[in-house]
């Protein structure tokens, strides 16, 4: 019943995936997927051909935790956050004591990991159905969003921004803002950004003056409360619409992110927010996606390299219309030059990435695709050649239980290894956390 409820509530979620009917048809939300052994038959020959031609990169992938459903949590549509001690944190959309999702911690213990549910949502004033995980500040506090619960005029609540504070091993949840569904926005599903001063930044896909989403700031006050402020309201014009699920990047005091739809060509945008001396923020669209063969609908977070270039993925678009990896390079004139580095292909390749990207120590790019491979998604690697082109290989093809399956988020890097989550797979097909060592 929990998964069925997930498909019928909160229409704002479909703005993260453009149309809920598309994802429902593919079975991505709210139901167990068909066994990869069934869907994978169609791709098996393509996959074998790719492996035979050397398209398989080296690396090892292991499931380090399988969610058990019910109180343990299930459907881990979450980025994985890592603290200085190597503990992993994230969220599950469902499960927990009240069936409305959890925040969890994985603690390394020798070769194994200990899973602890830090908080179970009730879908009441505290929120419910948390997506995309948490952000850890310097003091070890956790910040995140939940798309449901709270208050407001939305069915089941308009969602919240929350904070979890640890005191002697006891975690206490505080709602920093409950959305109303009005000018402040609704259905926050993006991971938040926290600056060194404790300000919290995030996006909503709906609500706002034009109903197309907002970008907001929460400023900590001396009394412990937070002051909420909308710093941009999406209009659906050149600025885009429906803030993506990716965490915004704070770089040199500027905020960078993506809007999933809208823009000059209706295919989404990448934007920059610059703070002004009077406490406002200037919004600038730095690139509008043009539609196939360019990228279409950027859902994941952005990645900067040391030279200031931006990298990201789009769910649609590319030469084959099933996703792309792109680069934005700054020009001396202040403009940005975009190029598609890789277009996902049909067959045994990955497709439909919702993830952010990561670099390894050699400058290779890694990411995940929500589908493709054997049917349950992939980990992909892009290596730059001497001629400047990028070549893809597939270090791992997710296979489903007991392997992980369907990564709707990217990976986090620590000490040369990557950690990620999947919505299905694991021993009971309720989701998994995996470790990938290139």
C-alpha cells in the first residue's frame, strides 16, 4: 500500500521526472520493477557485445547494506552524505515507524556496517516522504527536505525543510520551514546546501507566484529560529521552471544549479545566483538547453572542476534522445560554451541519468544511469582522450536482488571509493547502499 500511495499523491513530484505517467509506465516509481532477468534478455546480446569489445571498465561493486522495508526503511532515492569519521547518511522515502520515510546512518565497523534509523517521519507537522538525503554541516547537524507533511493547502501537506541535531546519541528533529503552497513554494524534494554561516538554500519544483517553483534561503537567527526568504521565483520563461532535485553548488559566494524545464527552448537551464550588497540575489541563466541532440531536462546536481568548468547530466536529449553528459566552459566575455561530452546509446548502454557526476584522481568522470545495462541501471565512466573526446565504459551493470538496482542518485567519493544508493535491489528488493571501488 505504501508504494501505491507514492504513485497517487503529490503531483509536484512529476516535475522532477517531467511526467509521472512516463515514469509510471516504466515502473520507476511506486512499484517493484520486473526482474532484470526479464527485461535484461532484450539487452543481453548488446551488453555481451560491449563487454567483448572492451567497454567494461575495471572496478568492484558490493552492496554494503540492504534495506528490509517496514521500520527499517525502503525506497532509497537519496544521495549519500559522508562525515569526517566516514559515517554515511541518507534517507528513505518510505518505511520507518510510521511508513513515511526515514533518515538513516551507516557506521563502519571493521569490514561491516551498522545501520541506525535516526528519525522516522510521521507525515504530520514533521513532514513525510523525504527525497535526496541530507547535508551535514561542520557541527555534524543534518539538514534535508520532505515533500509531504507540514502544513499548507496541498493534499497531505506542502512539505518541510528540517534539521536533525545530535545530543549524546539522541537525534532531535526541528522543522525550519513548513511550506504553504503559496509564494514560498511547495513539495521541496531537492537536497539543500548549507554555507559556512549556517544559511540553508534549496529549491522547490512547484508553488511560488507562478506555480513553477522557487529558490529559497533560510537564515539562522540568534533565538534559534530561521528566517525564510524566497530569493528567486521561477517564471517559466528564460529563467526556467521546476527547480531540479540536485543540490545547488556554492562557489565563491555564488549559487549554481539547474531548473528541469523551461528556458528559451523549454528543455531546462543552468543558472547562477549572485548576492548583492543589499541582501538580494541576482539571477542569471548561463545556459538554456536546446533540445535533442543537445541535453534535455537536467535533474542532477552540477560538478565543477578546478578550472571552473561545469559538468552535469540530462535525463533526455543527446543524439539518441535517452540522456547525455554535458560540459559548460566559462568564456572571458562572461558567457558559457556548452558541449555534449557523451550521448547514451540504445541497447546495453546506460540511459536516463538523474545523477550528479564525480571525478577520480585521474580526471575521469563517473556517474550512474537510472536505467539501461541489464535493465536496472549502470555505473558509467568517461575517460578523456588526447583528442579531447570522451569515451564511455561501464564498470558495473546493476542486476537486481541481491545486487542493487535503479540508482536515482549519484555517488559520493571518499578515500578513492564511491558510495551510492538505489531505490530497489538488495536482498529484499527494498533498496540498497553500495560501495564502488574503481
